[in-house]
C-alpha cells in the first residue's frame, strides 16, 4: 500500500465517530429488544397552548325607554351555534336563547304633570297628574331568541342580532289618589267624581305614592316583541348593547288610565333599551 492510500484510509477511519454522532442528533439510540429495533425521534415538539373555555352563557340588565313609558329588565341567555363558525370565531359569532324579566310603567299620552295650583301662586312639592285614574305597571316574563345577522370578527366592530320574544305579561293596576280639598285622599270611582279629578281648584295635591297599593288589581295578559340588537363590546366576555324594536301586549280586561278616555285591553309601543352584562 502506497503512502497516499495509507493517508486516505487513516482519514476515513478517523472520521467514522463523527458520522455516528451526526446520526445520533436525529436518532437517540438504536436498541435491540429481542428481534425488534426501536427508533426514537429526538425532534422537539412545540408545547400545546390550551385554548380558553368556550363561552356558553350571558347575563345582562338595563333600562328601557318606551314610547308610552319606561322600565328595567334582566336577561339570561344561553349561547348557541358558535361552533358552526369555526374555532376562531365561535366566541364572536353565535345565536342566543333568551329568558327575559321586565318591569315597566305605562303612561297615557294625555298625562301631564302640574306643579302649581291656580289661586295659590306657588310651586307644589307634591305635583300631580290631572285626570289620572290608575297607575299601570306590567311585569313580563318572556322567552325567545336573538339570531345573528352580522358578526364582529374584528376588534372595534359590532354584531347585529334579530331579537324576538314572547310570553306572559301581568298587568298591575293601582288606583291613583289625589288629596281633594275638605275630602282628603280620594280615588276615581265613577263619572260622579270627574269634577274632582279634572278641576285644579278642587285639588290640594297628590297623595302618597304608596296609597292604593293594597287595592292593586292583577290583570293577566300576553306580549310579543321584536327588534334589532346591536352589541358594541370589543371584549369577548362583556356585553354593551342597544336594542330597538316594537312591542305589543293584550290583556284579559280593559284598563282605564285617564278620565274621559276609553279603557283599552291592547297596547302597542316602540322601545329602545340599553343593556350591560357579562358572558362566561
């Protein structure tokens, strides 16, 4: 063997351990267990990032202004259908199954509060509504849905839902008392009392707000409402929304609110409500 061949053989022999180490960067070891060869891959797997739990429910409340009154409400919702829009959007695009509790006071269009009595030349602290017969409140329990029309996949956008609910409306009718000169607290009973309730010269002022609560009458009914719900919140776990729509109610008895006006059993109004809440 000549000198050149000896050098080539020596270099090849010396480089063998480095080739083995290079292979072990991919395979940790080659281990024989009986007749089986086990190969272990040393590639580093990226750690799994645990996604936040999916949102499932909503709880909110707010105030509502009607074309014939005002009120407060509380909503309990269950989020549905978010998974149909994919993992990335399931917390932004969803429908809501909704249970709502609402308490409102309904005003008559002819109601006008007065603060002064002719002949006395001053402002009364106990202002009253001339010609008012009954206070009319309604406690409503409804069930329905908010179906998504447009979502908010990007921060700063808002979602739009179509809301529709229906349920039971319990009318609460409380007699409206006035303090009549020389007669004390009086409520409207029939047409013989009209003069006391429409002539300011006979009225000293309104009675206590709590006067007549023990005479409150319950009138059962039903209601339905529909509208558009705009959620402006940019956080996945908060709700800040505006809802506008129409509402209709029907009762089993006619309800009179003012003298010289026909009692009604059906009521329709427009409403706008602002709600704040949380999702979890």
